[in-house]
C-alpha cells in the first residue's frame, strides 16, 4: 500500500482534484489517496504550508506528500521533489513545502525537469494534473530520484515569525484561523513552559480584551473566551461553543501578548506534560 | 479490506481530517477510509447522530464507525466503543452514537481507558487524532475489546422527539435540513401508513401554508412545495427544483401537522410498499 | 483494483455520499472510490456534464464513472449504463453523461430495468443509493451488461453551444465558472489556432472591457485581467491572483468575443503546441 496525500487550494466544487486523482491512479493504481485539504484559500502559500506541517508527520513512513498551492503556475518558478529521512515531498518551490521541510532531516532536493515523468502534454495552468500528480505517482512506484532532475542545494523557505520575549511578556500574533474560528498564534507551548498557566493572562490588543489560559474548551462557561495550547502545540484563542475569530474580530497578524498577572509570579513548573 | 467511516464536525478547510487519517493509516495501512461527512455544524451532536443513523447500516458488516462531534473534548466526558451485532462504533459518550445504537442489537459498551491504545501523548483538544483514530484503527485490526477498557452498562442517549397523534392528525416538527433545503420531520412513514396520501394535507403553522403529499419531487410543477416520504423514511417538506427551507423560512423545531382533508376520510391502505 | 468515480450534486454536508459509498462497498468491497465532485449546483445537469467530461478520460481504462445530478428522480426519466471503448458510465438519462459520451466511442447503451441489481427496496427520491450505486458496484465486479436491461439506440444529449465565426471574430459565451472565479468559455483552442495570441483581444460586452490573451496567469501584473487557454482547452477569463467572475460580474451565458487588433492581422501560427 503506497500512500499519497494531497494538499491544494483547488476547492471541491470542480473536477480539479478528480483530475489529479485520475492521473495518479492511471500510473499507480494501488495508491491510497488521502486528502489533507483542498480548501486552502486560493493562492495562500503560507496557509498551505501550515496545514501540511501540522499533520504530515502522522502518516506512515514513505508517504508521498503532494502540495499544490501554486499561484505562479506556468511562470518560471521551479517544481521540486524533496526526500527526507521519512517522507517524500512534491510541489512548487514557492515555500508551500517549507514549514514541513524545516522540521525534517533533508536527504535530497531536486528540480523536476525530466518531461519523461510528466503528462505527454503539459498545460501552462494546471501543473497539479500535468506535472505534480504524475511525479507523485512515479515516486510512489519507486522511481529513482536521480532521474527526475538535477540536485539543487536549497528549497525556498517562507519566513516564520517567531514569538518574541519582552521581560516576562511573550509577544506574538495570529497565524491561522481554523474552521471553528479558533485562532492559532505563533506563541508555542515551549514559549510558555516556564509559567504556571494559572498566573497567565492573554491580552488581545486590538479588541482590548484580557482572557485566561486553560487546558480545554469547557474549562470556561459556554460563550466565554479562553486561551489554550492547541493540538499543534501553539497557543490558540477560542470561545467555548463559539467562533472566537468572528466574535472578537480576530484576523491573521493580530498581535497577541501573554503576561503573568501583576508582579508576583510563581515560577513553579506546570504539572502536566505539554501536548505534542 | 477493513472499512472505517468518519463522521465529524471538523470541516474540510483545515488538516484535522487528514491528521486523523494519518494516524489511522499508520496503525492500519490496509484500512479503507470512508467519509460520511465532516460538515456537521460545529458541536451539533444531534445532527451528527442523525447523519450517522441515516447511513451506517448500509456498510458491510464489521465496518468500524467513528463519530467525533465532541464539544466536551478534554473535559470529563467519557469515550466509548460499542460492539453491536453487525458493527463497531467509536466516539465520545455524548449521544452522537445513540440514534444509530438505538436501532442496533448491543453486544457490549466499554469506556476507552487504556492509554496503550492512544497516541503516546494525548492533547486536551483533539481526541479525534489522539484517542478515537488510534482506537478505531486497532479495532479494525482486531484488537480485543476487553483490553480497551471496562464494560459499562449504558451509553448516553439523546432524547428523540417522536410525532404525536391528535385524533386523525399527526403532529411533529422539523428535525434536519439537508443540502438541498429539504426539511426532514420526525413524522415517519409508519405514522402515515394508515392513510391514502391523496387525502392528506401538510400544515406548516408558522408560515401558514398547506401543501399536498406526493411520492417524488417532480409530482408538482417546478417551484411548488410538496411533502413526501424521503429516503430516510421520514416526511420531508421540499420544493420541486427549489430550496424549501430557505423559501419558506423553515427551521429546526418548526411544528408540522399532517391532517386528512375535511371529515370524509377514506381509510384504504396505500397501494405501494413504503420506502425503507 | 476497480475504480468507481462519483460526480453528484449531493453536497458534502449530509450523509448522502456516505450512503452511496456504503452500498458500493457492501457489494464491491475492493472498489477504489474517487470523488470527482459532489458540489455541482443542485439540479445543474449541464455543470455536472461539464465537470465529468473535463476529467473522466484521465482515469485508468475500465473505470466506472457514476454521475447523479438527477432533479427528475422518481419520475419516468430512464436510468442508463453506457459502455464505451474504454469506460463504463452510469447515471440518469438526462444528459449528465452526454458531454463525456459525445467524445467516446460508444459500444452499447442500456436502460437499467432489472431490479435484481437494485437495492431490495427502491425509494422514489434517492436513486443514487438505491439504483445507481448498486449498479455501479455490480458493473465493477463484472456483471454482464445484457442482464441489466434492454439495449436502446440513443442517450439523451444536452445541446452544446459552439463558438461562432463572424469574419475574423470568434463569438462565444461563458459556460462554467470555477472555484477560483476563472470563467471558462466555449471558445476552444482550435477556434483560435490560426492566430498569433499577441494580436488577439478579448471583448467582454456587458462590462465593456477589452483584455489581452496570454499563456499563464502571472503573465500580467497581480490584479489584472487576462484571457488564456485553460487546462480544458477552452478560453478562460481570469485575473492574476484574483476572482474574475466576481470582480467583473461575469455570469454563465455572458457573451465573449475574440478579435484580432484593428485590420492588420499577422497570420503566422503560434510557436507552442496548444495545451490539451
């Protein structure tokens, strides 16, 4: 069983994903195809990179991860395959793979230049179908990487804004808003590891709110806001039973500060192991 | 081939479903994964229960049905596995499984308490990934139920509002609105079995409409409203070629009455077998 | 491995697609099920036909293509199976299969009339579950076509509006709007094959705009409109990084004209092979 995952901004209302799967299965009929998501906002490379990075490592070793958020399709941007210790990644070299690759042990990065592994006729607007799907299928059948194209030294990295320290304060921002309206920040569990959650408050600057930090949604009454360390290991702002982004007008880039209460800070470590 | 179905409110825009599938396939690479739906309205346990109950029985015997609509994730609500005569069900013990289980012959209900079958680190916010997916995968590989946790006597049941009789009238309410705007009521085919459809009228109280009962959508001209026994065996309000819920402002809980015309009721049985 | 594709207007928010897959897998547990799309606008037979025609040929030979956009379900409209040189098609005989079939070598068209291959009880509102899914599953297991029902001479064809010539002008219309807001016209690559793209201008009559023709999206600056030959081989109107349909108010049926600049037309052929 060879697994190929798909992450795109193609949406689900047209035949685009079906077209890719047709090409994949024609070359590799035994593939197990898994959709990560096809609803990355159109052209939002950063959101695609974040989604892929948040789940790729859960798949079995040797899974081929295919990501196509590709506003530059048909231009001179390169297409790459990256072999890491555990996985293969295929996509445009525009950063969509980078948040995942940054966590991996890289074995090899190659530009996709051998048309023998593309569809016979390559359009200028749908490389998902004509380049990336056939490459992913051939990879899952064991194609030799050296045949696909020349090795290159680097892949394109998206800049990642890390949280900053200012004294005891941690300053970050909203980096992703999910289906539930939970807003994920770039303040990680590690950034807060030295604090007891009970002494921390989260300050939402634009909407001038201060909310507590807890461990799960129902730790506050329905309709109330809280922060918690979400399943990706980052601080999230949520509303128990509600949509935090909508209710509080939170957007990508919104500044977030986490600060211990007043001056008196109890520096004992938290009792539970952090989620990973 | 071992089939695992997924019913959640996770939506399709993030990596949540992909994350569950990664975990499932890592443990059970031969699983055939089938999405029932991931677009249950966030936290709507009742809608999740209705969706699952409407299709679970169509799957092959031994299918594992995984349902995660779980607003209480991380709190003290239990997680359960239920073995019935034909299927295995896994989910939070909040009622999301109950409409299906109420139709099944129950063999065993167990609380999921053995962390050996969870992911090594369990978050407080994503048990779909950390608890339910690994359990479902182990079940589909034949894990012994006795190892998963202690047997309990009951599962949580959601109350089901049945239709009532008032003389020859049948009184019910809207319980589900589908993608087409068809509004499903809790008045069942059995509730109407004694009547000839031709003598029945449906009364929509709030919008003060009376509409006829037919057997299929195109029995009335385009744009006109009708009632019919839908594919789940319940009375639905529909508009031929239109969206009944939107056009008539129907909502969950809206009262519906079905009544034979005037006084003269012909009590002959209907000629066709009812759909099942 | 036997592949069955699904194209419907059932949406993804209910259990309808899951129900079909349950029925499919119960009869044919080894099927590889592939969603083309389930978000055809409700009852839009033409959009369903276009989506299927745009990708069916990419799948491996002997794939069974199942399409259910079926506003006439339960009425007297027929259900058909069509065997072509390379594929099997199943669906209502209302034209939803016709754009694909028009490109195929037809071997046999049969009406589905043998209830032995349906579900034991057939509803009047959900033939996707009760008729088409079981038929598709039996076909993928090798059921003899002759057993399914009588041969008929024809399938229902949707009329296809082709582009017209008026001197050097090519006149067409918008026939499909995709997820990105790219608007696909019925002016094909062949219609424009005699021209150098550099001398062509696209005239959008209603919104009184004239835009250039290029080969890929980023050939114009972000936010600017262009025409290009899309991945289906038809002229599309797009905005680099934007939503052309929304920004320019383009709708299905909107007239589009392509015209060489002024009088001086250089009739040299284009240098690149057209995409297919």
